[in-house]
C-alpha cells in the first residue's frame, strides 16, 4: 500500500522520453521503444487501479505527500478520487493508441522522429500529473507545463499553417495560466497558509467574503473555460486541430482539454460553492451557446479535422451543462461523458487521419464513395460517428441520457434546449458520413483499405464504444462517490424525485 503508484506513473513516460531522445540518430527502435514504455505505463496504471477501494470514505487514495517548498506551503502531493483515476486511465489507454497511429507520421530522417515521440511521452507524463495533483501549486505547475509539448507538437510537426496555430494556442493558454496564477495566490492569502497551505484539503470549505469568493471563482473558471473550450473562448481549438497531426489532436482534445472540465469540478465547485451557484445561470447559457455554435459550425464545415473539433466544442458544452446542473445524475453523466468523449474523439480523428493520408486532402468535397473501395475505414468511421451522436448501445448514449435527465430535474427548459443537441449531432455526423463515404465511386479506385497496424489502432476504440455502451456500471461506480462528495461541498439539495413514495408503492415499484 505504500508503493508510490502515482509517482511511478509520472516517471515512467518521462524515462521513456529520455531513452527515446538519447537513442542513436540512425536507430530504428524509436517507435517500438516509445510504444513499449507507453504500454508499461498502462500496465502500471491498471495495477494501481486495482488498489483503489470503493467506499473507503477517503477523499483521495493512493496518496503521496512530501514537503516541497514549506516556506510557501507547497507540497509534492498526489492522490486520486474516482474522477481523477478514470481520467488518468483514459490518458494511459489513449497514449499507446496514439503512438501506434502516429507510426508513420514523421519520417525517420535526422532526429525529428526522436523528438516527436519523446514529446508525446512527455505530454503523457504531465497529463497524469495534472489529474493526480492534490496541491494547487503543483497542479498549476503541471497545468502550465502541458503547454510546451503541445506547442512543439503542433509548431514543429503540424501542417502548413502550424506556426500560427501553435502561437494562438500558446497565447490563449498563457492568458489562462496568468489569470489562474493570480487567483491561486489570492486563494492562498485568504487560506490557512502554513506548511500545507496549498493542499486541496486545506483550501476546501474556507470562510471568505462573498465578493472575494466570486472574484476568485472567476479567476479559476476562466482558465478552465479556455481549456475546455467554451464559447466565446473556443476559437483556438479549430485552428490547432486543423494543423496538428491526428494523434496530437487526440491528446489535445481527447485528454488535455478535459483538464478544463475536471478543474471546474475539482476547484471551482469545491472551493467556491456560493460563487458556483451565483454564476450558474450565465454558465448554463454559455454552455447552451457552445453546444449550438459547435453544432452549426460543424454542419457547415468542409475541413474534416475542423469539423471534428467543432463537434467537440458542442460536446464540451454538454459536459459543462451537466456539471452545473448540480444533480447527482447530471454530474455522473458529465464525468462519464468526459471519458466517453475521449474515446469517441480518438476514433473520429484517427480514422479521419487514415483517410486524409490516403486522399492527400482534408476537404470533405474531395471524398465520396469510400465505403465501396475501403469498407473497413468507412465502416469504422460510421461506428465512431454513431458513438458521437449517442446511438443507444454505444458509449455516449448513457452519458447524454444522464445529463439530460439530470438537467430536467433542475431546469426543465434547459433540458429541452439541451435535447435539441442530440438532433444537431445526428445532423452533422450523418451528413459528414454521407459526403465522405457514400455517393459515386471515388476519383481513385486503388486506395488501400485499413492495414494491420491501423486495425490495432481502431480495435480498442471500438471495444471501448461497446463495453461502455452496454456495461458502464463499473465506471459509474467509481465516479459517483466523487460526484456526491463534490455536491456535498456545493451544498445544493438533491431535487425531489419525480414519483412520490406513495405512488411508487401503489404501483408496486
């Protein structure tokens, strides 16, 4: 029980990045070594998850804590609740999938391949740290450190406009980081200080003035809204996704952007319960706008990568809606949606990447008829699309169902508007598939179908769609205790059940 599981998960990918970077210039082992270290980290993560005990009553398990800068109350403190654990496992699962998908992204010339895979492993380590940190200062260090690998992955290995996209991403992120730093210092000054003044446990439940709490809430919420991304702070994402390699986009949208919604739950709701309720009407409105803007932009988009990015903006609005509805079922749905969206986005980006690499174009108008010549690729794209539109039996369905039901319990009119998002998602997914895969024969009939390596990329994602669609209970069992604890911090009573006890008994239910 004293084994440092989380530190090991931090160090292992970093060690892999160092090994990859130091391999000889002419080495052909860069890709196998990167994949081996990512799989080793996944194995350790699974072993760590077996040590997690449901119903233990502890806020954080697998905890580690050591004094780091005691003069300022900073600790090296790691730990996980159910939400953090599932996000770390999502990270550990998707990283080897992305490495396998990126096998031929960078030619083995010079040391570019070394740098590409070393950056991916470094990002994997940092993302584990940001979800595991239970010291706010340590979280901030990881929060800012994430920027560098992504900046270089886009700026060095992306498309023709990669430098602009990387710079826009960096500027938005630095702005959010600066706001978060000011808010973090302000929270520390009104907190208990001492040698453990930055611990999450020390900063939860503080007594502060209403005005101070609301200003600090905004200082935390705005950086997370940028990261999420929410309207109107979303404009960096389509540019980044358009220019990045598909594997980079998966790490960016499928995992890193979840830091935004994770931060809202971990810090905004827990530290500032009054301010969270005060800001709820505006946040719900912004979430609905995000859903609508992302959906309508996706419907009118011709660039395949940008279309997928806009669908994610719409889905993130759905997640934020579930978080700030303040019901157990809506937050459970939102946190499960964070996991499901990661797998769905991975499927869409990686399969789209296979098609773009074969066609040499991202423009949807250059496709058509692919289900006749490449049935495996087209069928996999349809499967991922059905996951994105929440087809019953696939992973996203139960997430959307939980969110909509939970929102209806608190705000019926918001639930009605949110339900229209399901219709819009069906529109942009089915229209995208129709334009890409159906219709007349493609211009080239010699396009090869999915290779053996690509099948290994897609297979675990489809397995996740089915497993989480038919049997989400184990994940929900891990998530729900953390959700209930967060709602206890906020202090919002659960809505009354739709059917009273007498009626239920009378009907035998």
